[in-house]
């Protein structure tokens, strides 16, 4: 197609040359011949338009297919990453691959064919020019060929910068991802400033490179304006000075047309092609590196190479198995372990924090790298992870998770996992939608849903990683007796726990110590041994020893629970927080329908809140102006606009002067032949200027040279200044948006899943950084070129202004219609992209669980579904813009036809130079208009990204007092807390969660807050930290906290949160991001919490903390959080189930430290 299109375009100048012969003084061509040539010029123009539009659609469509395929491969690879690879690959990097890297395929598909077409066409044109003008023609081509390697080199440069940008963007997106997931902790510690500083720094580094990239692009765009005009300049110079050839309109405008073709193919398409293709290679290499990461090896497939299959009553056998988290790790997670677990046994695994309990389970799941020894797993596995993994979908889908829904089994599981009471509190029972990462559930509920998922799956071996830690004593007892020891009694169960007193009925108990077996045996054997850790088995009170409660007590308890469940029901209503369907089809469609029909009406899922709002209409005023003004004040913006106009004026002046000079030369030639008057072929008489009044040739050459130089200087200055402004705008928009996001209330993060917020900071920010300035510069240059062409055509004959006016009105009308649809399609495309990221994030977080269940296929289908929705929106966008382009070309074709034929009919008697100028300008217009309108529509669409970013600048800030009080520096001295008629609601429109609390807490008191899951324990913390709307008063040491600056208040209260959050960086950074304390103080705190390992690596301050603290066990993370609190040494310390994930010994130690 491109070849055909090129053929048509090469024929055009030839026809044009013949047509212009007719306008020469004393021409011998007949009128009918001239009409025939004119028809050919117009017809070729039309054909070329049809072909190029079809080519663009096909190319985009092809690029889209490649992109979708790449996304699918990347996601499938992400599901296979080994644990080491997962630790090194932050989810931010995968998000960046899926958002910015693969989008290169879309653009490259258009340029790829120009890579061979351009050189071919250049050679053909060189030959044609040689035929026309001998060596002079060839010399003209030289500047074009000189500029190409120069531009190709800049293309290479841009690829190099692109690669660096990609790494910097990864870094920034990863940081952003961490900030969003740990935002509650950041707020509670009042750490917004150091994180904002970190992110700004990352952004600065990224922009530094993007700016270099932009300057390279600016150079490009300048050459586009400049190359053809220089080529023509060289040709004309050679003709006049060296060969003394006569300059005629026919020759000049044929050259001009040929150079236009070369400039189109060589200097714009080919050179941009080189840049885009080399940038594409960077992306391909990045995707390739990601694809080469280590993969997880399925254990069930390894076991086949053993000489003797395990006996049928054996479930798991380990023979001196040594395993490590990564092949090149110096330390082993498990050291030569040997054990045999028989079918139907319950095995308890206990041991201090960091002794390798979770590693042991991971080894059985195949997530660890086996260094030596054998591990045989005989049977299917079900697994409940230590950190509960809940994805955004209904509670039922979280439990059933891709298995068939068996109502009877499901109800049994819900009962033994003590979830039945919770379901009664949820607004829609088990069809309630859980937010992103289970935002609307309490810790205990997440843990029990996580356990229920494992129990619901019918397997031979159940691996339960500390399922009892997040729930209260009564529930833990219920779970152990009913579920682990009851429902799973006949199954093989391996239970990791810190609540060792439950293990009385276990068949076997293993005590781990630093990855090897410290001791093993039955409960009684170990309890009577003299091993230090085993003594704990006797310490805990056995709940059965307590006297059974009387019937009255039981009734009273029930009444209490009823009251509680009422208040909690309200709480849950408020807190069905963020909702985005992400793994929504984790059960097959039909089973959802059946189950909904089985249940009563109440189970209708309310998915209204699940979808992202469109940003339409949220941002008032002109987006373009707001974008430009973000980059500089009115004055700067005005200068940029002025330089744009000036550059175009210079370009048009060059074109006009060529036409003027041609006419002068033709007249001079005619004068030399002693014509005082000459007859045009059609009989009109044109008077001729006397020979003396003509400007001498050498002066013409000087003027011409001056104009060319001016053009280059102005154009370059314009591009550079514009890009500088654009980069400043990018930086300001990013920082503005981020500051608004980090200082907004917690409610925003509850309602918006992380994928949605990340989408703004990865894809939208990327568009504003690179695509938008490119589009604005393109569109600006092309629209001005169009304007220039129209003015030149009108200068030749002002009558042309009439069709121009009519066509312009039609254009504008079409553009308005098109933009109305395309903007919304673009918004839709942006919204369809968010679920893809949310789904990816959820999958990476629950990777171990997903693999243990073999649920990869369901998730792949789900991902492809999200992909398809996004792709369909994208395809609509491509086709809409192509249709728009085609209609524009049609109009241009009509305009060219009018101009060309009018010279032969109405406006006869013009000189060849003027006719040539008008026709070349209007044919050039054809390609320009369609590309220009497209680019201007593209600008409007890319401004959607600016709109989506600006939308976040209207987020409500957390409520700060108008005039904050300044308490004394050592406040609070005592730490006395008073709640007076305190109520708390999560947003202005939700009911009160805590009602009318009156509590007084004296200095140095240790107060325990208890209550069933969901009773509002964590809400009390939210009240003290003012993370939500508080009514009534909370006084600390006599100062009302509502009168204090929030950051100051929060920095004076220490918290150890329920989910320990670590950020990637060094251990030092995690303890003290402000650098306020000395190393000695930090080490003292780490010693107090006894964070250590045999090699003393994990407690080094410079030790690297991986993404979300993956290289520390959950218990160790909890200890680090405790160390943070000790360092701050505040008078008020809150613990939100701080000792849930640690062993009894560490628990005792923490209690001691606190007291």
C-alpha cells in the first residue's frame, strides 16, 4: 500500500511540470493537453489520500495486536516469577512495562515500512532530478542526505535517553506504589515530607533525562522546516552560479515537489522512524530482560525422577533437604532437614521469629530453590498464607476462588471458620464486595477468609501459616477445635503457630531453629524435655481448665454480641469501602448466576461504586492554557506563541521569495529575447517590466540566504523554549498532584484502588511528559504551515479565499464532532486501563497463594478479559480518528481540484511562478491538513491526561485548624488522654462508627481495648490520629487535638500498626527517614527488640530492605515497627495487635520493653 501511494506521489511532480509549461511565456501547449495534465495532478492526489488512510488504520491495528500480545506475555511471565525474581522486580516496574513500554508498538507500526521505502524513494527522486537539472539537482539532494545521518544519530541518542528514562520511571512508579500501599502508616508517622522529598528527587532525575530527550526532538522538528528549503536553495544556487542555467517555473516547482516528497519520506518519516525504532528496541530489551527472570518450578513435576515412589501412607518426605530463597544466596533458608509426615497427621511447627517456619512451608510449595537433598510431596496441596491475601471481589468469590460452588460444603466451611456472624453484619452477606487488598475488612476477617479459602479447597495436604494470630482467643479456640482439629481431622495438616498451647492434640511437633530442626516429637515428649523453647508448651493456661460459664453468663454474652453486631452492621455499611471488580470472574459466570438465584433478592451485587468516574467536566477552563501556564507565567507563554508565529513567517517568506525570484528570472529571460510584449498561448497579453527595474540575481541570492539562516535560528529557538516550558509544566503538574494526593484524607485511598491512582502517575504522567509536548509541537507547526500555505495561495489569487473559508468552516465542524466522540473514547480508554493494573497488582501480591491453588489459568482469562475491554476502546479510537482523517483528505482534494482547474478557466494570464506556487502549496496541504487536524485532535486527547492529573488537584485536604496552636516543645509531658462525647465517622455522609465515647486515661496507664472483630478497635486509633471525621473532643495533656496541626499531633503519638509496613531502602531509612537520630540510638533500639540473626546481617543499618520488606519475615517486620516506636520515645504509644505474628518468647520480650 505504501509503495502504491509513493508511486502516485512520484508521478505528481512530473504531471505538474508539464502543466506549468503551458504558463510559460510563448508556450506552444494546447488547452486540452493542459486540462489533461491538471486532471492527472488532481486524480493522483485523490488516490494517494485513499491509500495512505487505509495504510494508517492497518498499521495501527497491527501495532495494537502486537501490544496486546506483549501485555499477555508479560502477565503470564509475572505469574511464573520465582520468589527471588519477584523480590527484585517491584510491581511498579511491571506496571511501567505494561503502560509505557508496550505503547511503543502502537507508534512504530506506522514508521516501520518507511525504513525501506524512504531510502528507495530518495534514490528514485535523485535520478529524476538528475534527468531534469543535471548535477545541480544532485547537489540539492546533498543537504538532505547530510541531515539524515545527523538526525539518525539524534535518533540513537534519543534511544539511549529513552532507556535511562525507563529506569528512572520504574523507580518513581515503584516509589509511588509503595507510598500508596503504605499511606496510612505514612500519615500516622507524619512522614509525608520525607516521602514527598524522595519522590520529588526521583522525579527530578527522571525529568533531567526527559529534558535531554526533548531537546533532541526539538532539533528534529527544526530540521523538518528547514531541510527541503535548503535543498531547493542549493539547487537554485548551483543552477545560477555554476551552470548558468535558466530558472523557470516548470523546473523550480517540479524540484519543490520532489523535495517535498523527500522531506516527507526522508527527513520526517525516516528519521522519526529511526528514533521510534531505536526506542522500541530499548523497550523490547526491557521486556526481554523481564522475560528472562528465573521461573518458579512446580514441585509436583520434579518428583518423578525418584527411583522409588513414596509409600501410599506417606504425605511428605524430606531427606536432608537444603533450600535457599535464591540460587545464588550465601545463606540457606533450610539446612539438611529430614522428616516424614504420614497421611492424616496434624503436625505443629513452632519456633522463634525468623527460624524458618514460613520458609519450610514455601519449600513444600516449591517456592524455594532446592540446593540438595530430596523433597517428595504426595498429594494435592491447599495453602493459607501468613499475610492474608484478599482481592477485590465478593467475599464468596474470595473463598470459592475458582473451585466449583458447592453450597453444602461452603456453608460448613463458613461455620467452622467462624464467618457466619460476620456475614450477618455485612451489607450484602457473602456477596458483599471486598475492596482492593481487602480494604473494607478488619485484620481478623481477612485472616478467616484466607483460611476459609484454604479449607474449602478439597486437597490432601493443608499448609496453614499462622492462621490463629490475627484473631482473638475465643475465635482462635473455635478455629482450632472446629476447623483444624475437627473439619480437617482426617487430612494431613501442617500448622505453623505461635499459640503453642493448642498443639496438645497434634500427632507430631517440630521446633525449628535457624532453618534446621531443633527438636521434634509428640506434645508430651517435648513438654518434658529440657529444651528451652519447649518449656513454653506448659506455660500457657489451658482454656479447658477454666470453669464453664453458667447459662446466665452465656445469655448475657449473646445479648452483648447482639448489641455489638448492630453497631458493627452500621460500621460495615460505612466501610464497604473501595470497590473495584478485579478478579470478578474467579467463579464461572454461570455459577454466579446460579448462586444469586439460589440466594434471595438481597444478594444482588451493587456494582455501582465499582467503576471509576469519568474525569469529564471536573476541570474548568481551557486545559491547554492551564497546561502551558503550569510551565511558566503569561509572559513566557506569550513569547513561546510569538516565536511559533515568527518561525512560520520566516518559512513562508522563503517560499514566497522563491516564487518571486522565479518570476523575475523568467521575465529577465524573456527580456533578453527582446520581447517587449509576449503572447500567452491563449492570446492574453501581459505587460512586461522593463529590464532595468528587475533585481539583479546576486542580490536575490543574498536575500534568499539571509532568509534561510533566519529560519533556522528562529525555529531552533522556538523548539527549545517550548520544550523547556513543557518540562517545567510536567514537573509542576506531577508535584502538585502528588502533594494533593498525599495530603488528602484517608477516605480517598479507601475509595480508590491503588491501580487507579497508579494509572495517573504512570500512564497519564508519561503522556504529559513525552506524548503531549510532541503532539503540541507537531500540531502547532503543521497548523501554522497550513495557514502559511493558504496565505500564499491567496496572495496568488485572492478569489481562493472563498473556497478556503467554506472548507475551513466544514473542517472546524468536523473537528468539533470528532473531538466530542474521540475525547470520550479516550477517557473510556483511560478508565478501561485501570482494572488491568489493579488486577496485576492483586495477582503479584497473592502469587504464592495463586500458585498453590493452580489458579493461574483463571487469572489469565480474567486478565485477557480486562485487556480485551481496553483494546476495544483503543480500536474505536483508531478507527474514529482514521475516518476523520479520510474526510479531511476528501475536502482537501476538492480544494486542490478547484485551485488547479481555476487557473485554466477563470484566472488565466498568470505567470508560471505564481501558478506553481499555488498548486505546490495546495497539494502539500492535502497531507498536512489531515496530519495537522489529527495532531490537533491528538493534543486535545492527550490533554485528557492533564485533565485526569488536574482532577486530583481538587482533592479535599485533611481538615487542619485555621490557626493551629503551638504546644510547648516537650508536649505531651504526661500523656493524659480524655475523650469527651467523642464520635467518629469515616466520611460526612456515613453514620457514626464510634458513638458518644467518654474515656479518661491517666498518665503511664496501660489500657487494653478488646472487642469482637469489627467492633471498632481500629476506629479508635483513627480517632486519636484524626484520620477520619471526629466529633466531640479528644484532649491530650489538656490541649484539644483538633486545634493542633495534624502532622505535629501525629508525630507525638507512636503507633505499631496491625500490618507491619516496611519501605524499600535501607533499614536505617525505615527507622528514621528524617535522619534525626544517631546510629548508636538506632542500634540500641534494635538490640532492645532483639532483632537479630546468626550472621548479624538483618540488623545492620545499611542492610537493604527489599520491596515491601519481602526479605524480612512478618515477625521481624513487626519488631522493626516496634523499634521505630522506641526510637521516637513518645508519651503515648498505641499497639494495634502488635504481637500477633511473633512467638511467645518475643511476645514476652515486647511486653517487657513496653512496660
